[in-house]
C-alpha cells in the first residue's frame, strides 16, 4: 500500500514537472497560458510552431529597451485558439482578449499590453496616443507565429515612439517615428518646385528669343 502511494506521488510530481518544462503552451495557473508567462517575461510566444530564435531575440531586446526608456510593455502573440487555453472563444478578438488579459497581469497600476493575432491588434493600459499608433497598422502578413512576431516588432516600435519613449539601439528595429518617412518629403517638394521654376524660366527665355527674332 505504501509503495503504491509513493508511486502515485512520484507520478504526479513527474507530470507537473513535464507540464512546466513543456513551455508556454502548457503553462499552469488559471488556464490562460499568456497570463502565467507574462508575469515573469515581456513576451508570450506561441508554443507551436516556435518563433525563430533570431526574431525572438529582436522582440525581447526591443521590449527590454522600451521598458528601459519608460514603457514596460508586455506582448502576447496568439497564433491559434490553443494559445488561449480555457478561453478559445476569444480567438480572432484581439481587443477583447487584451481587456481580459489586462485584468490577469495588472496589479499595481496600468500595464501597457499589446496582443497580436492574425486578425490584428489589441492594446490596453497605455496612453491614447500610444494606443492610436496601431490604428492604421496593417494586420500581420500571414497567420504563422513568425508573422505575428514580425508584426509585433513593428507595432511595439510605433507604440513606443507615439508614447514618447522611442526604442533605440536595437538591431533590426526602426524608431517607429514618422521622421524617416517625412524627412524625404521636403526634399521631394523642393525638387518639384525647382523643376517648375526651371521650366518656367525656359519658356520665358524662348518667348524672349522669339520676340527678338521677330523684331529683327
């Protein structure tokens, strides 16, 4: 009898250890994997298929840099309904899931949160300007875990820049500000104006030459 009890206890211990070692897809707690993982990490990655290590490193470094700059953002990448644990009905509803997840991970105040699903983005716990940064952002280019992670890299940069905490010094991450796109606009306008002035000058010169020829 004693041997049987010991065997059962050992089996239970092995099962628990296996679940914890299985990664975020098997996280324990309240049945919502991301809420468990994000308590200790900045990013929840889908269990399967895994995001390439290079992109993980970029997103991890980006969120760490954002936190250092003053925006401690958390990111949840939800590739399938399996990533939602016991609430699969929220798959395809990134904003509703963001509201749910926010309640699970916010304790001492607002927790900036970004949720990325194939359907788009959800945000919570951030300023109106930061939240508005994803308004015109296109959904991920694909449904894979990799596509979600790549979209998150872009979204975090834009959110951080809009919030006044631009991410700097992370390889593969732009500042997310509009400066890069708008900086070429004045040059383009200047070139157009110059071309118009040159054309007008040529037309005036030809007219004068024509008048002079007629007079002679």
